[in-house]
C-alpha cells in the first residue's frame, strides 16, 4: 500500500481504489458543522494543555474556513482539516506541510514554525473553476505575543 491511490484488481473490477492520506479518521461531511470539533465556534487555533496548538479548518469550494489563523512561533502545531464537498489540497510552502483533504475524513499534519511571518496557503488540488482563488494564510507571531485561546482569538487575523 503506497501513496494515496491503491487499487486491488478483483475479477474484472477495481475495489478499494481510494484510501485517505495519513490516519484514517472518518467524519460525516454533511453534519460536521452542526457540532463537535469542526463546528464553526471551534475552528481556528487553540492552545492545548501541553502548550502545543491545534488548528482546525474546513475546506469548502472555494475557501478555507477560517481564511486566516494566528499561531505562535517555536511551538508544536497540529493542523486538523476536513472537506465538506470535494478533494482539496493543503500546502504551506517552505514547510513540511502538504496533504490532501478528502471529504469524509480528517487530515492531520504536524509542524513547527521557527520564526514569525505570514505564510500563504493555496489549495494545491484542483477543486473546480474557482480553485485559483482558494487561499488562506497563517500569521505566525512571537510566542510571547500569542494571545489566550478564546473564541475571538482563534481566528484573530481573519476579517470579522
């Protein structure tokens, strides 16, 4: 089983042609906004008990929600993403973050930003005619400048 695509030929057909990347964590894309970790009030960055940050985002034609998150430099970051419609890509150039976001599954990637800066995130998987405009950003601020994880701060750099 290598990579994202795998096919098992059985008789004259193909079975199990698509497998999600990384861990296999299913989610119902039609109800994820109603409650749980991907409800709108839970999106963005939140500080965990161990000091790390978890960033939750939803990919939707043609936007990431939220479209901007603020995180602390030199801090372990876990991105958790899902899609409500089609396959999207999640790429943070100049980092080790690059994954596919598949409807019905949660994608999880981990990274750390050594220094402050603004990182633009394009969708790097063609998702339809508005794909070219599907961008978000991560504002990395010094650790001491990162605010408390309140609902208002989770998406501090997004336009309210």
